[in-house]
């Protein structure tokens, strides 16, 4: 086997390990150290993607190299089918990648439009009532208790409904703001977006399923830990009891 062939085999084994073995190993392991867990999961996914595209590139190279070797040699009637298959394979792979990218674009567009519409709607009816660590806090005149961090046109905001602001005392409100601020500061929104996109792109992938589940859990735990360090567990716990799942 050639060096490129060995490299392709190694890459495929690495991809198999990252896609199947690693998710089982990391699942539920980092509840007490969520920040470490986020780094490990992101690194696993990035390495898996590099391995995937590396395997595709190596496979194309092997196919083209094999075609070049066969066409330069003496091709008999018995091997003409092989030459045809090898010559067609790279273009089939390229076409498949192109179709996959087109399908992803179609899938992602509604998600992007929905997220953009939600941010624009809240910006249009809300008003900035304070700044928290240089982040504008937008008060939305709605009674349902809701608070979340979001980027609108690349700018960071914390959104909070009037019902939330009225239901919390000063310390509880600080706990919620620190929680949401941590999501922005530590790029949790981008990481959760990556997890969601990966799940939409490959819903059959065990890695994508586990990554999406764990990231949603770990980012919330990491934000809670940061808020606890600033205002204490009591205020955060009270705020979470009042807001439930909307914090």
C-alpha cells in the first residue's frame, strides 16, 4: 500500500474514533467542569471535520492518481471498466459535495431568517434601560418571564422582558445578567450555533447528536458557575426558581 493509501486509512480510523468512540467517552463527563468540557467537545468536532475533509481530499487524490496510472499503462479490454469507474469517481464525489452544500444552504436559510426576525422584532419594541459590563440590556414590554443573550447585526445584547424585571430583586437580577453576560463573553452563542448547524447538516451523526446535547447543557452550567462566583448560589437559585427554564 502506498504512503497516501496508509495516510487515508489512518485518517479514516481517526474519523471513526472521533465520531463514535469519543462521544461515548465524553458524554456526561464534564458536568462539574463545564468550561473544560466545552473545549474538549469543540476540539473533538473540529478534529473530526478536519479528518472528514482530509479523507475526502485524499480519496480524490487516490482516485485521480489511480486513473493517471491506468491511462498511462497498457489498458486491456479486461481493465477498461476499471478505468472508466476510476475516472468517473472523482467527479461523482465533487458533485455529491456540491449537492450536499446546496441542501445545507436550503436548510440553514430558514433558521437564519427566523433568528434575525426575532432579534429585529425585540429591538423594535424594546428599549435600552441600562448597560451591564458595556452590554446594552434591552427591556421588552412583555409580561412572560424571559431573559436571553443574542447578537443582532453582529452587536451583543441582553434581552429581558418587563415581567422578568418586575419579578426579580436586585441580587436576583444581577445573577441573571451575569449568566447571560457569560454566554456572550465566552462565545457560547457561536458554539451553540455550530452544534445546531452540525446537527442539521448530519442528523444521523452520533457525534452531532451528542455534541448538540452536551453543549446546550455545558454552556448553561458554565454560565451558572460564573454567576455564582459573582453573586452567590442563593441569588442565582432564587432567580432560576422564579424564571424556570427561561433563564
